[in-house]
C-alpha cells in the first residue's frame, strides 16, 4: 500500500514537473522568440516592366542580398538542395533525429565533426542569429531556434529564407545574387552544373569561391553531383555532362542600368524594397550601349541623353540621362532627360500642323523664304542663305526658319502654346514675357522628356499621351482632344518621313525632325514610326557652346542607331486617314496655292479688316442633321461673317467646292463623327471649328 502511494506521488510529481517544463518551454518560446523581424533585410531593387532587375542597392552592411523565393529558382536546384541538405525537410518539425544521430556517430567514430546533421531550418536559425563557435551549446541553441521557427513559419517560408540568406562568398548572399554574379543571369533557368555549384557553395562559401578557388569549387560541385546520382535525382549522363562544364572564374557586377531613374526611385521612397518601372531591361541595355559608343566620338565635356517611349501607352521603355553616370568630365550624374534646354527647330512641325489643320496651307503651297522683318525680329536660316520660293513640304524638310516664323505670325504664338498644352507640355519662357515668334526657332525651354511627349501626340493620332517611367511620372492617356486632327498629323508625318537619313544611316521609315539651338549649344533629333518614338539630346550640361554641333550631323545618327538597335522598332506609319491626299500645286484652291504676303510680313498680321469668323456651326457643337419629307438627310448650313470674298470652305482638309462670294454655304457630311470645318478668305486668313456630326 505504501509502495502504491509512493508510486502515485512520484507519478504526480513527474506530471507536475513535466507540466512545469512544458509551461516553461512555452514561456521561453514567447519570451525569447527567434529574431525573424528584420532578419531578411534585403537589397532594394529597381525592376523593369517584367520584373527583371535593372539596379540593386547594397544593404546597410554592404551586402548584395536579393530577396529570393522558391518560385524565382529553377525547380532542379530546389530538388538538388533538399536532396543534399535535408532529405526529410517536408516531414520533420525543425530537427531531423536521424541526421543528428548520424552526425553524433561520426563524431564519436572519427573524433571530429564530419557532418553537422543540420536541417535547412537549423541552417536558417544559424543565418538569422550567427554564432562563430561550433560547440554543443551552439548546436542546442540552433535546435531550439529551428523548432521555434517551424512553429511560426511554413515550409515554403523557411525555404525562401534559406534561398535569400545563404552565403556565397564575399558580400554575396542568396541564390539570386550568386546566380547573377557568377553566371550573369537570374536563377530561373540553370544548367545542372550551375545548380550543383550553387548547392555546394554555402557550406564553405569563402573556401569554395569559384572566382578565387576554382579547383576547390569544382571538387565541391562534383561531390554534390555524386550525391544526386546516389539519391536518384540525376542520372549518370547528366552528371557526366555537368562535370565537363567549366566553373566560372570571375565574379560579374550585378545589373546597374538606368542609374538616374534608380537614384530617383530611392529618393522618392528610401524604405521600399522594390521599385517597379515601365522600362524594358533589354532596350535599356541596348540604348545605354548606343549612348556610350556615341559619346566616345564627342568632346570629353559633351553629354548625351536618350529616351524611347511607346506612343500608344505613354510608357517610357528606356531613358539614358547620360552616357556614363560616373563620368565627372561630362557631369554624368545630371539627368539630361529632365533638364530644360532650347529645343531649336524641333517645334516647327507643330507650327505646320496648326497651319495644315486650319487650312492655311497644303504640302505644295508656295511660301517665300526671303529676308523678312517682323516688327524688328529678323530671323535668318541656319546656313545664312535663302531659298526664295519653296513649297511648304520643302520648307519643313529643309527646316527653313523664315517660313516657319511667317506661319507662326499668322497663327499667333499664343495659339501654338495652347495647342502644346493639350499634350500637357508648357515650354518655359523668360520671366514675365509673353509668347513670341522666337518660339519657332527655339526661344523657349523644354526637356527631352517634354519634347518626346509632344511628338507622341504626332505619332498617336487618337489621343495625346502622358509619358511616364512609373517612378517620376505615371503613363497614360491625356483627357483632351488629339494634338492635331488626323489629316494634319498625317501631313506632318508624310513630310518628315521623306527627309533623307543622315549620311551612313539606312532608311528606316521613320518620321523625324532635328534641331540646333542658338549658339550651337544643343543638338536634337526626335523621330517616330507607327508605334514607338525616340528622342536624342547632345550638349554640355553647363550650357556652353560646342562649335560644329548640329541636330542633323550630330544627333540624328544616334537616333537612327537607337531605332535600329532597340530590337522593337519598325512598325509602319499608319495609312492616310479619310480626306488626306497629296494635291499638286496647280490643283490646289487659289487661296492655298501661295501663302499671301506683303513686304513687311504676312497680310494676316497687318490687315486692318477683320478676319473671317464661322458663326454656324459654333466651335464644339454637336449637330444632328435634319431630314427631308422623303427621309433623306439634309445638308448642314454653314455661315460666316467678316473676311474678304471669295471664300473657300474645307472639311477635314478637303475642299468642298469652288470658291464662293456668299457668306452662306452648305455641306453634306460623309458620316457621323468629329470633323473640322475651315474657311479661307481671299487674303489667306482662315478660321476653323471642330464639331461632332450625328446622322439621322
């Protein structure tokens, strides 16, 4: 009886002790959790549209540690890793008793540690809480931490931590960083030899570094391959092929593309782990190479900027703020895609676009290129010569200054500025100055990004788009009418696509324009095909003059090379829209055969009588055509006042009939939709309205 009582007391005491132990362990587990928070602090990444790495920043302690998940890694590597490091990873709770027993037996038998018996969970415990000594105490702490980690994280999360934190020599940590440094690629698709090397390195990362100890690294890789054959993961033929592969003997730099954008991303959000952009890594790499090769031909103090964008979406696909970010002689740290400079003649197409849209000109309209005085402003051509009578087509292709100023004088600089604002671009003017005629020749400030955004409005006839790189700006459609009516936009593209390419450049079917700022400070070239556009700026960041620089000879060759090397250009320009046609000069309406002038400038700028004005239909009207008793549609009545007869009416750039002296006319639209009506009087002055037609 006493024995039974003694056993009962002992059992109770044991139960209490066990309970207290469990309570103590639970308390310790909560009181001393594993340091998971912040354990996997990683390098900040700037990535392209497809998630590919453009640039990484080292962690505060100087490590290249890129977050890596199992989904980022070749499945073959994962199979090899688990087979080599922890075969029962999916089944144990942090500790593998079989592996620990084997390790203990090896220690007793050999008198030294042969294998540690560590599971992947135990290795993660060591990585998040490093200990220098290898002792029984350290191993027990690892075991306890591994159990704690397993209680808090799932197997997939533990594996992700290992893939992110495993050491690979030097300041490389994680599979992604190692794969990029040793193989120059992401670890999504690895050869058997590459995967085996990445499995072998973390055990002794410094002794097995392939860039310093290639023979040791190769031997470690071979041991992994042999283990894979024994585990049935690989067959003999795969191992034989992998064994013949050379071990990489150099460590490459991690990608460092789009330096200016990457710095902007970090400044915008210093705590973010991942910065997503609209760039395309392949195109960015190619255009940076184009810029670097082009800059080698320039003066050491001259910089170069490039930008490529999608005119349909507004996404910037590549932007190069300088050929070399670290080139101090060229002030490479300055992002010249965002600096305001004089655009030279690159705004001329927008002047001609307005004139086409308002019916002032056609491609074969004759305009004078002779010395002219616009109330004290006397523009001269780039080569200081004059061509006399030229067609509008020739004037734009040759980038003649005087004809462009004549047109702007007729249109008014304020109207040009208002039209540019449709594309959300406002050129910078001198303080407290109103827009003047000098804008035609570059008398305003624009950045390369602004200029490319304006040209996107020429390439995209449907709508103007806002360019964005995803960091500094977000791309997208602008809520405003198209920059120009389709016929006007087609005329510009038709003229500019016929400009000869620079010497040595192949024809590529792009419409492009060049510009050189006053004093030879900036050289520009902007061009587009049916989908994409590229802009080039060359100059000195300090705005000093560069003798001999020009848009055509200096910037245009870089433009054509960028298009050719981009790998995606070549989309044909869209076909002519309804109402667009090349009309011979003899077949033009009388009012469009010659742009009317007087000795002191344009008649439209000096005539005392009022210009014509369309009073019906008014601007922006939505007009529904009436119907006759028999159900047929009735024509739209057109009314105007002022101006000098005879009058020529145009609908969407196409003449309606012979000139008339009446101030009332009629027009039968071809269908529903937006239309532009223009009337031109005998002196060449014009008025236009945009309306929307609804057929009955």
